[in-house]
């Protein structure tokens, strides 16, 4: 398989976009978006990460099996997060309750 | 007594017949498949034993119909097992309204249990037959697990969490209970006996004990005054904090617009982390009682607040929903 | 195995060898995703449980340093990518310079991290018995400007009103902060070691359009470390900044 | 015997300790996992003797707790998980796909050294205070309350995790990029498919246990609070992270064994395996769905009812691919030409035991039954049927099957059959009574128990002594055969895989010329090539070829 050479222009464009993304993340963090703050932050981060994977890491030009590995890694991470949260978010009492005996040990 | 080699433990609670029936169903299904596969394997193994050293088997590569059949049929049976099991489990996790509440505290390596009237027991539990019993369980150190084989019930007792479980004893007698979650050196001896008594015997047993001064409601009432809860939580709802009359079991409207059911965990949280959930119309002024109350004192306070249930509900203050009450 | 020039004995062709090496790195990185994933899981569950403590902890971090480090790291990713390109098109000198630039930027990142850790140490923000999230607000001389410190103290009081056990819960935040950034830094240090090796080899002009597998695979690793930081930055530095 | 092969290519201790030959590394693993098997087996023996009487006089409670913990840690992390992949997989995958070695031979050697370092830490923990947390390391017991040597054990298992990860990485990359010409995906032996599936779990599961135990270890060393409720942490989070790996880890143990069985059955039935694509696909399905079921270990922790329902449902789904395999194996026997050789006896034993182990899993996945069965001896019996009845039977059966390839020698067939039958009987006698014990309500990890449980415990201990004999016997005659066994020849059974098309033992480069695959898997049509023309071959392969 012949390798694909990504031109420096694309690298610079990606770098510029990443910088912009970083800037936007910080700006967004200073706005009160309620529940959406974390969503926006993660969306921008995921966009940036995708660019790095596709262009800096050449995943876009890599064999299918490489792309499969990337998809698997993300998918398995999603399994872990989603199924664990499926327990935490559906509990009748969220959050933890500290026992007094525990609180004692804290004040030591 | 049972024979030297019993196959199942005694059935002494409402869950036992259900669990045993489920067991028999799954055994039947599994036995069918086990026998079928074993028979096939054994018959083929003998019937097709090699006759000549250079003999070769008949090449058969597969059969879509068979493959489909033995994926679909087990799947259907598996889903039946899932469904039936789910019914029993959901029943177990959803406690009925009317219960006799017993507080259970697990610690390395003993069980402390407390009857509704405050009577304390260690590694012994007395309950009346025919009543719904709810165990409200907390741990002082590691994870334990309260397990009564004759009742077919079990629940982990996790530090930092309140877990509850319920059952209805159906047969008087004495039954083992165990700690089922490994908890350190003397895990194996962290157990005792549940004594199921006729209601009259239970009442006699209770009154025969000198539990009055340790009645958690009485103790809780005393604490309520001692800890100055009473200076804000006026019973008529005019204080800086909501009235607690009838709060237990109802819906409470919160400052952020949501509502929450006032149960043990909510009351406990409100004592330890008062500002986590602020009742609508009130200010977050209550100090935390974290580190100032023992586990038993919290249970006493909880019991007292629950006892306010029966008293007449006063004029509703701000933030208290109809047919419910606020807190703090 | 026997070495036949640049081709290892278990392979049939150089191309197969190159494919295998870079695929191996990808599989390794998949493993890394789940390795960091465990920490992200712990972070998620605890942040859900103690949003105020996490907000308060995050506010103590120095956004300027964190932001600058983000820029530095992304820049180092660019130079790393450029060194791969240089090798692919046969600019042997440029490979070396780009690798040196990458290593330099990586070192700057680690240096800034040391400054940040030192600051946390001075501010009693290391989890343990000495931990005190209020330390800075009670010792305004440590803060960069007193006005901000006063504001921070006020914020902390608000957070304590919402979560009286804030000091304990903020320790969880800092345990995770040090765990996540520490593990990330450890990966950077390993990466720096790999870069040193690459630089030494590239000075001899070893990486050519025909043979540049090590540059490419180390590049993959370096970019991955960059990606981890792309997530760590908003998750650790930017909680509740709008307050 | 060929004049030159991998065993005599070079000599001296250095040629072994610095080897990058996958076959030699497999033998290094064979020696080290056998060592841990006997360490774990020794603990098991003491446990069973102790449980002969209700009040157990042999050891103190502390010691008993250490015994079952160390038994679990040694067996799971240092025997079962590496056993088939690192020994048989390492030896066979390159041979089966027609490669000269794994993709990264040095990393392969490195993973063995990592295993040794991890193992040393764990042995250090055993020797200096032991370990009494249970192999599950539940917090806060392990991270705060235990007084035993938890820290070195946790470090050891953390390190050992990377041995698994690197082995899995090597397999995945090798299977993708190192296949011989003509060796398409659907011509791969099912053993290779099974190892591909196993490697997925190695790569995507193991890092999670590594980081989790690292956090628990840090919590213990520096009094942090990740999982300690006294400091605001959540012990349930530990269980989620722990089982995210440790449930799929069960499939790490059983999948390779299923791969072994899928090789043995067509060979000794002399016909293509029934439903090749379904067996291959079910391996992958098990590896993937296996990651969706972990919280069925946590139905009674206070997990939300919703999550319990979801995980129970998903657990039932994973039963289907396992069932598919069993049905296909049984169907392969139909109209076969079945030889009763030792590996085949192990395969039949495996089907029987795995059937019981797998079906009893349905009891535990059932929410309503799990209320009663959770953390009782029923669970102990169930997972021993899978891990010992399944994985170990597969491992020992596989060792017998490929022993002629590994050593070039045949073992004494009669003794081997005796051992196989002994193992089967001993195993059932040991563990079947534990199902009943569990239903009667005897909890796990009890150093003493109410007297009504004694009869069944005595039966179990009696079975264990037979089982121990069954393990010692192969140990003796296999070692004996290395020197005195008859010469096997390249393909004694005969079997169809590529590994049988080269010398026994193979030469260092595996093949004289890179093979080109033109036939389908398990194809017995070419009888000439397999030496199956009338009169050219004796009935029992025990007499060898040469």
C-alpha cells in the first residue's frame, strides 16, 4: 500500500483550527450555559481530537483495520461510561451520603 | 428437622415459594438442554466410532435452518427466564407501604439490630409472622451483606449508602442469617438467628423487654430539642425552617423547581448535607450535623420525624406542596 | 530474530513491516484509551456527586498556565507531524530540527507542569492531612492579586454553604487532578525519551522516504498524548468558570 | 525426528532467556504458569482439607482468608488468564497462519519478563504477610481495612496486566498482517479466531483493571478517597470498574479453551467442523457482548433497578453464542469417524462440564434467583465449572493434542486416557455438591459453617483428592515422554492445520518455505496428503510414524 503524504498546508490549517477550538473552549467556559457548559466543552474537545486523529495521525488515509481500531477504542470507552452511568443516573438517591463515623475520621 | 442431605432450605417467607418455583423452571429448561446435548454427544460418540484406521467422516459443513433454530429457541427461553426473574426481583426491590421497620447496622464482625420500639439486639432478630418487615441497613466500615437463606433474601450493606430490603415471614421458627459479602477475618462468624414468632408472642416478647427508654422516637424527640432543631423547625410552619409534621412519605417541592420524596435517605441527607436540597421558599441556613451525630442518633431522629406523620398537618407554609410538607 | 538490513526476520517485505509497526502502535493506543478511560470514569462519577467541590477545585487552577500549556502541546503536535512529513519527502535536516522542536516544546510543557505542581504544594492543595482548600483565601499574600483572592474567598464560602464537606470532596478533585495530569505527564516523559532516541538516529540521517517507521509510530504516540490533554484541559481547568 | 529444530537450534541458558522465538517463549510460559498452577493448587488443597469439618481445625480464620485469596489471585491472574493464550496461542498462532514468528518477537519476550516481575511482586506479597482481601479486592476492605500485604499484590497484578496487553497486541497485529498467502480470514483455524476474540478483551479490558487497581493501591498508600466512603469516595464505583474487566476476563479464560476444542473435535471426527462461520462469529460475539454484562455481579449492591434489569437482559444475550458453539460441536460428531484418543476425551469432558457451567450461569443471570444465589457456593461451583471444568480441561486437552508438535514425542496413551477420566470424575465430585450447598445457603469464603452442610463438604473434599491425582498424573508422564516417548512425526493424528504441515518439533523459522494455502479449513478430502490411504497407517497414532 502506497503511503499518503499530507501536505504541510493541511497541517497548518489543522493547527489553526485547533487553536481556534482552544480559544472557543475558554470563551464558552466563561458563559453560563447551565447544563450545556460541559456539553459544549466536550463537543469542542471531541472535534479537536477528531482532527488530530484524522490528519495529524493520518487515520483518514490509513487502512480500514486502523480505522476499526479507532472506532473500537471509542466504542468501548462509550460502553464503560454509558453503562456505568445507567446505574448512577437511575438511582432513586443520587450522590453519596457520608456516614458520621466517616466524618469523624476526616476531622482527625 | 431436615434429613442429612436436604436439597433446598426451608421456605419461610413470601419470596421463598417464588424463588423456588423459578429455580424449578430454570432447572427444567436446563435439564432438557443438558440431557439432549449429552445424549447426542454420547450416542454419536459410540455410533460413529472409527471402524478403519483410514476412515474419514462425511463432510457436512452446516445447516442454516438448524443454526437459526438453536439460536432462536434458546433466546426465547432465556427471555422467559429473564422476564420471570425480573418480576420476582422488582417485587423484592419495591417495598410495600405498610412495613415494620428494623434498623440494621453491620460492622466488623457483628450485626446490630434495632426494633421499632428501640429494643436492641445483637446477631439476633425477632420478627412477627405475617407482617411486612423492612430492614434499613447501614455499615460502619466495609461492605457486608445480610442473607437469610430460609427467606431467600439478601442485600449488600454498603458504607456510605442506605440499602433497604423487605420480606414477609410466613412460618414461625428459627432461621440462620449470614453475612454473605466477604468482610475480613471473622466474616464466617458474622451471622446469627432470625426468630419468627406468632404476632402475640412477638408483642409479648417486645413488651417483656425494657425498650421504652431506648425507644428511638423518644430518643429522637430528645435529640430534636438538644440539637436545637426545634428552634427553627416549628411544628406550625412559621419558623425559619419548614415544619416536619407529616413530611415523611410525601413529596417536597425544592427551590430548583423539582420535587423529591421524603424518605429515610432524604431525611438523612437533609441532616448531614442540609443544603443539598433546599425546600422552596426557605433559605439555606441550616448547619450540617456531619460528625456531630452517631449513626444511631441519626436513626433516632429519623424515627422521630417519621412519627410526626400521624399528627395533624398544620397550615401549609410556602414551598410545601399539598398533602406533603417541607423540611429544615 | 535475524536482522537483514532494516528488515526484521519475521517479515517478508519492508512494506509489511511498516504496516505492522504502525498498526501495532494503533492497537497500543486503543489500550491507552481504556487505561485513561478508567480515570475519566472515576472523574465523571465523582464530579456528578460533588459539583461544587469540583468547581471550587477547578477555580484554584491557573488558567493562564493551563491555556499556555495547551497551545504549547498542540504546537508540539504540529512540529511532530511536520517531522513525519519531512522524513517522507526526504528533508533529512528538517526531520532533526522538527524533532528537536517537538522535544523542546514537550519540555516546556513539563516545566510549566512542575511550576503548577509547586504552586499546589505551596497552597496546601495536595490531598492528605495538610489539605486546606481555604488556605489561599486565608493567606492572601500567596495570591497573585488580592482583589481576586477576596473574590475567591467569597466564592468558596458560597460553595461551602452548598457542600459543607467541601474540603473532603475537593480532595477527591485534586486526587483526580494529580492522577490524571500525573499519568499524562508520565506519558510525556516516555515520549520525550523516545524523541531523544529519534533525534540521535536522525542526526545520522537514518530516516528517509523509504524508512521512517519509527518517526511515524512515535508521532502517533505523541499525538495521542496531545489528545488526552485536549480533554483534560476543559475537564480540569474550566469547571464553573463563569461564576 | 528432524535433525534441526527449535529446541536444539541453539544451546545454553542465554539462548532461552534471550530468545525471541515464539515457540521457546511459549515453553518459558509453560514452565511459569505450571509453577503458579501448583502454587494455587496447594492453597486449594489446604482449603478443601480445612473444610472437612464444620469448625475447621487446620488453619486460623486469618490464614483461611489468605488461602482462598491467594488461591484466587494465583490461579486467575497468573495461571488461567495466561495459560492457553501465552502457552498454546504463542506457540501455535504463527504456525497456524503460516508466519515465521509473531509480529513483535521482542515484545513477546518482554511480556514474559513483565509476567515474571508481576509474579514476583505477588509472591513477595504471599510470602510477607499474605493477602486476605479476596481476589476481588473490594474496597474499602482492601484499600483501608485489610492488614495484609495488599500493596505489593496490587502492584504485581497491575504490572502483570501489561503482560496480557502486550500478548493481546501481538496476536491482533499478527493475525492482521502476518498471514501466509491464501490464508484468508475464513480459512483461519477456529483456534485463531478464538484468540483474536480473546485479544480484543486483553486490549480493551485489561487497561481498566490496571488503572483501577492502581487507584485502589494509591488510595491505600496515600489515604486518598477514590473508593473510600469515609473520604467521599464510592465503593460501588470500584466494583463497576473492577467487573468491567473481570467479567470479560472470564471469557479470556474460556474463549481460548473453546478454540482448542474446535480444533480437537474435527480432527478426531475427521470431518469439517459444523457451522464454521457460526463458531468463528460466536467467538467475536462473546468478546463483544461480554463487555455489556458486568454489573450482573452487582445486583444486590443497591444498584438501580433499571440497571439491574438491563444487565440481566444483556447477560442472557451472551448465553446464545455459547450455546451455538456447543450445538455445533455436537453436530460435528454426527456421521464422523470418531477416534477415542486422549484429546478427544478431554473435548468430550469439556462439553459436559462447560454445559453445566454455562447453564448454571442462566440461574445467576436471573434477577430473582440471584437474590438467593449471589455470593453462595452456587457461584463458586458455577465459575469453577467454567474456569476449571472449561478452561483447564481445554488447556490440558490442548497440551495433549499439540504435545507431539511441541516436543516431537508421543505420550503414553493409556495413562493419558486414565488421567482424562480421573479428572472428569474428580472434578464433578468436587464441585457438583457445591451447587447444592449454595442453594442451601452456604455463603462463600467461610472458614467454618453450620454442621448441616458437612456431608456435602466432605464429598467435595473427597472429589478434590481425586482431582489432584488427575493433575499430577499428566505432569509425570508428559515430562517422562519428553525423553522416552515415541517419536511422533509431523502429523500423528492426522490433522489438517498448517502447524501439522511442518516438522515436529518445527524448526526455528517454522516452515522450510512459506506455505501457500489453497484449501478450506478442516478439509479431509485430500487423503493421500494426510496419509489416509488404506494400509498406510495404524489405527492408534500411539505407535508414531517413523
